[in-house]
C-alpha cells in the first residue's frame, strides 16, 4: 500500500468515525420539554448539546456566587407577586428575537442566583393563580433589563425549532402549587412593547401544553395571556383559566381555531377575535416600593455599537457581539405604553 493510499484510508476512517459520533449524538438527543429536572439537583447546564445555535451560553446551577447584574443564570422562578423572574438579554439594547437563545433570568428577589430587575422597571404587575397555571403579567420599562426601547417583542419557551428551548437550556420552577419547587415543563414568556407575560402551566394538570401553547409567537401577550395590563396596579389574584390560546367562540356561537400566518406574508394587520379576559377574584393589592424593596438602583447602558439584526421569530436566533457601553444611574418614572392591544409579537 502506498503512502498516499494509506493517508486516504485513514482520512476515510476518520470521516466515518466523525459521522458515527454525530449520528450517535443525534439519536441520543432528548427535547428540553421532554426532560425532568429537580430544583435541588440541577446539572450545570440543562442542554449539553451542540448544534446550529451553538452551546448553552449560561448555566442552571445558580446561587449566591452567581448572583449579580452580570449573571448568566438560566433557571427562572415564578412563585408570587413579589417573587418571579422574566427572561431578558445578557447585554444592553438587544432585540429579543435576536438573543432569545441566550437570554438570562432577571428576578424580583435576591436568593435565586440571578440578575435583579432594577428599581422602577416594573410599572404594573398582576399575579394570577388559576386551576391550570400561574401567571404574571404587567408593564415594564424594558430598557432597564437590556431590551431595546424600540423592540415590539418576542416569545421565549422550552421548545424552539430545534427543541432545545429559548433560551437554550432555560428552566422554570414554581413553589405555587405544592409549596416545594416543581418544574414547569410547559411555559411561555412574551417580552417587549413595554409589557410582559409569563405563564407556567401546572404539570399535574391534563392541558399544560395547550394553555402554554408555543405556536402563536407573533400575536403576543394579549392573545396568549389575556389580562388587564392596567397601569400602576400591583395585585395578586385567584382566577379562572383562560381559553386555550388561539381558540375562540365567534358571534355565531361556534368554536374556531385561529391559524397564525407565516412571517413571509408580512405583518399581521387583523385578527378575527378579541380574547376573553378570565374572571378574577380574591385580589390583594400591593405597593411596588414594598414588593420590590430589594431591587438595585436602575441603570441605563448607552450603546455605541452592536452587530445585531432584527428578528421577531421565536424559532430562530443569531448571536451578537457584546456592545461597547457606558452606564449612568437614573430615576425612572412610571410608563404607560399601549402594550395590551396585541402589539407584542
């Protein structure tokens, strides 16, 4: 055998081995939403995979050593009116659709190993517990958690086109159901347009995947998590469960399913129904300065450069370079964006 033929044989074996490794990894892949995790025994990263979107950028073991405003914690919490997290960018002035795969947890309380939502960022919050899910909705000065002021928004959920989640490896837990932390396997979070909604569906109930639907990523909070979104209101309530997202009863009494058009057809200019806002009861009002007393001083980072491109799909993500910033402390005032009109997408 000549030297050249030996080289070709070795190269061929190497290529075959690489192919076998790739196929083995592909066959062992388990979608994020098909996995179970225990809050007290989390892996460093819930998504150990590699792929078109790269590797998980943060971590899931979060504690006092990771708790700061640069934290890359990707384990979020939703417990109560004063104790919940939202997903937001790692760097200032980002568009959610561009960085959904690498978003991190921003929380209202210390103790979760995450970044903290700054003082004054939340301008209205309603926490709702229903028979099928817990939900937090409201209004937010989104630049204070690094979302670009002009961003109408996007969706985060444990699925994504590659089933690795948005963010990659992002997990959500709640103690609202049993008193102990339970993984919310199905959830969705819409951020942008000056508003937010995060719904965690009870895994013990039969319709978790339907209440936390992830296919209506273009029609925002108003249709996926209908609520009051009333400015300057902070309250915790019990409530009825909403209609499944996308399901509605027309004026003729017939039940229909909304089919979201693809982005290739352009902007959604009309939707054939108005969502039903579920009834609520036993509401307890709160005061933001008391609810979020541990919040750090608000800052705004002034971005001088970025390489992000706009994207509003919840099933794609492009990584961006970290922008060059300078930071100033501010005293934000309450905002009243027109965010409950279906403008979040």
